[in-house]
C-alpha cells in the first residue's frame, strides 16, 4: 500500500484467500486457478488498472492470474511484485527485492531494508508527549536461546544506564508465551509493556514517532528499518543472535550508511545522530 499510494491517486485493495492445493504450489498456478481464489470483494476489471501490485509468493500467483485476464482484454496493465516470488523474474514487469537478498536482474529494483510509509512529514505530525518520556524496546521474534541467555542481561544494562527513564516494551504478537513471560518479568513499576491486543492498543507507531531512544532486536529487518527512519538514536539488541546471513548483510548496510559499530551496541546516547539512516525506498 505504501508503494501504491506513492505512485497513484486511486488505489483499491483486494484481500483474498487461496485454497489448496493451489496454495502450496504458489507462485506456480495449477490448472483451473480461477477456482482457487476466494475474494472478499471481487476485483473490478471492466476498467483496466495501470498497475497490479502484489507482495509475497502467494499474491504473486494471484497477480499473474489477474494480469492474464486483463491481457485477454488487450489491457496494458503492468504487474509489480514486491519481494522475491521464488519464480522466474521474467514473468513480472518489475520485481522489487531487498538489496540484502542479493538478487539482481534487468527488471529488478533493489531497495534498502523494507518499504514503509514513515517519512519526515509523518514523523512531524500528531506528536504525543505521553510517549516522549519512554525508551522503546522493540522485540521481534528472536530465537529462544537469546531470551534464555542474554535478554535479561541486555535489559538490565539498559536499566542501569538509564535508571531515570521508563521503558516501553513493544513485542511481536508472534512471541511464544514463555518468551512473553520472560519479558514481563523484567518490567519495572515505571515501565510499560504491550505484547498482544489484550494489552490494549498497539503503541508501536506512537513509540516510533516519540520515543527518546529505540532498542530493537536484530531479527526484525522491518522494525530496524523503520526505527532508523525516526529521529531517535537506535541501538540493536541480540546482535550476537543475528538469525541469517541476509540479516547480517542488512545490518552491515545500515552501518555503512548511517552509523558506526558503537551505535549497534547498547549506546547510552539520547542525542539523534546527524548521519542516522533516513528512509530510502528505491
């Protein structure tokens, strides 16, 4: 949607579900693919769109299906696929793939990190002083060994360096119950925590916009990318538990563009860096 709104004045979103066995084989399309898709609202194709934008391998299959229908209507509609569809890239007009995936091609546009809607105008709007007192702790879904061996140590280090500052823990709903329990055990009286919808409204965007400093676990490329678009200084947690070579390549790219290795430790600074990485979409 971020890309669509950046490119077009009129955007229509069409949610769908894909049935088996077609789901398993996506982005390849088994025969009778028209029977595979259940639409929340059937796409209006009597007037041809200029672009179909899809993300991920499942949506890639559906995008190809829609373009085939439009081609039979002599439409000039283009298909833009975001993320590696794990398919022949020549089947798409344009493919947008993160630089850290190390995939290139004539119709490939590489971008840094992840595509997100947070620009300078967004950060300047609707400031909330209730959140500006906090240091944000963004927890993705790191491996269990991190929680068992290092998480408490890193949080205690933050508590020690910033004893006068409350923390706001904001975790992924994908966290396992045992890891959520470890997080809540480290929450002090002055701290707050959000781990799923039972904790109320998700504070992620408010923290992204207002927090004095942001700490984020190394497993979440999206959250690191979005945090580094903010005006807050950013430190990486779980830096010894980077989950994959592509995550390591992404972190290296952030270091080379916006900060030194010291910034990727539990830095005690609260001052934004003038070289902090800002949003780069394409």
